[in-house]
């Protein structure tokens, strides 16, 4: 067997130092992985939870031979040809007809072994649901889950608490938030003014319908990147990274109090009067929460399918090319790999991102043996999940909501709403 070029890969390694975050450890050179040339890919044969067994027709019995056929004349063996000369250069890949199998349904179990329990619950939720593809809109009615992810849990990871503090100390007070709040509250007051002069209100009554609650009362957000969930490079993914990757934390109105003058305006020419109020709104409480989609939608062509790592039953590793590609994907740069057409570019992506991203790899940590189940990892992409969904008619994209956390603001948001009047009435 000729030598095979080994390519770098990264594996998550915990530190022996207490309170130190796990990091990616690079294995390169002689310790790199071997790309495998094999017809096998991620297996999709196991039935999904709740999926009925397919009905199989009984196999027909073989027909009885009626007559004995004369044996065919023996064929002359083909003349032996000299084997091609062996190259002194190591091969790019190693042939492997039947590597140890890996089923996509093994991903949640691998997440459990990596101590990612929340990510595993979300994955099982997706596999067990009926076929549903998210339409990329939070404004439409979608399946949702509000029992798995909590805001308190998410705030424990990386720099998420910093992003949250940025939301409640800065973002909710900025110009854009104030402009949106002013329009929203003027609309609410105008609706209430026809029948009441008591404008104070709370939004707690709308919490039963999360989609409607967010549509009506949400006014600001802060983005949390996948790097924020890890503490940044070179730290490895966490349970939160695997569960949500990039997501937003939102702020919505909780309680509003109003003050100001109330008076009549008279129009002597029309002989009418209008009851008016010049109001100042004070938002004293807000709700904060996480909202995100759990889906496997890719960008529009020519974007390629998002790489999710090389997996086996024990966990995940990433190739050097996969790591670069993920950085490019998160920054919005298209590497045009996978099923994308080639486009002209000044960047040699094939040099930066190895050609073996779509091939299984063997980390080959055993002293002698190769193709071991614990060493062979299969590439998984968004497309892998979509192919599985097409085969099993299962796989439910859904919206994730955390709990709604009620927060009293030490510095209420004060807004001058200006003059608001009822419709004129005859004097």
C-alpha cells in the first residue's frame, strides 16, 4: 500500500487545568488524518423515531429449472498486462471499500457523549418531528419549542452575558429603539383613547401566543455570534454553539406608565371640541428572551451547503479546510465548494481549503490498525439533513423560544409622545 498524504484536522480537547475552557487541538504532519476514497457516505437507513416500518412485498420464489442448459464454453483468461509504474509521490487518498458505518441518527448520541445535552435534545426534537421546512420568516406560524432552551443557561457561555448587558444597557436606549417605541406606543394610545383615559398597561396577557407577542411588543435585539458562545478562537464549540450557533437576544415591552396633561381643544369655526393628551411614556419593565430557528436552510446559489463537521458516534472533528470554510461562511464570503459552480476569483480556494472536505477521514490513532470505528469520521453538511428529510419524510424545522425573563429597568425608557387627540365632537 503506497503512502498517503495526511491532512491537518482539529479535535476538541479539555484542559487538565481547572476552570479552563476546552480548545481545538491541531493534529498535523504525521499525526494528521487520512482522506478515504469510498463509495460509502453517511448512512440514512435507520428509521426515525415514530416512523412506520416500510411495507415489503414477499420475495417471489425462484422458478424451477425446466431443462438443463449446456455449459458455456470456457473463456480464455485475458492476457496479463504490466502494472502501471509506482509513483514515488504519496497518494492523496486511500481506498476503503467498507469503512465502519455512521448513521445520521447517531449525532444526538455523539452530542451526549460530548456533554452537549441541550444540543442533543434539540437534534432529537428535529428528527422526531414530521417533515417541515422553515420558510425563513419569523412572521409566519411555525412549529416551535419553548421548553428546552433557557436564557439563564445561555448566559453562562462565553461572551453571551456581555452581549446581553450591551442590549439592556445601551441598545434599548438608542435612537432606533426609541423611534420604534414612539410609533408603537402612539398607536396603542390612539386605540385606547377612544374608550379610556387610563393608558398604563402590561403585556403579560399576550405571553400565551409567543408569535403574536413578539410581533406586537418586540423592539430591539442584539446578535450573539458563534464565537461569542465559545469565548472566541481558539476555544472549541460549547453546548450552546452546537444548539444555536448564531442567534439573537430580544427585548420586548413589559410595562408602560403614562403621565401628562389632558385637555380640550376647541374649534370655534367648526363648533367642535377634541379631548387631547400630551403624554410622556415611561417603559419601566421589559421582557428579554432568545428566539432562533432550528433549521438546515442554506443560502441562495451559488452558496454551497454549510459544513457541520466530520462526525462519528464518539463526536466531531473538523478538517483544516472545514475550519477555514466555516470562518468564511460566518463572515459571508462564498468559497464556492460543494455543489456550487466554479466562478472566477483571485483567491485560490482549492489551495486554502483542501479537496477532501466531502470525504470521510481516518484519524488513525491506533498503533497498527486502521479504519477503526472510533477513528473514521464522515462529513456532515446542511444538505445531509435535507437529504435525510427527503428520504424519511421526517425532520421538522422549528422556532426556538427561551423563557421570557421579566426585568425592571433601573433607568426607565422615557419618551415624549406628543399630542394625541380623540375625534372632534360637536360643542
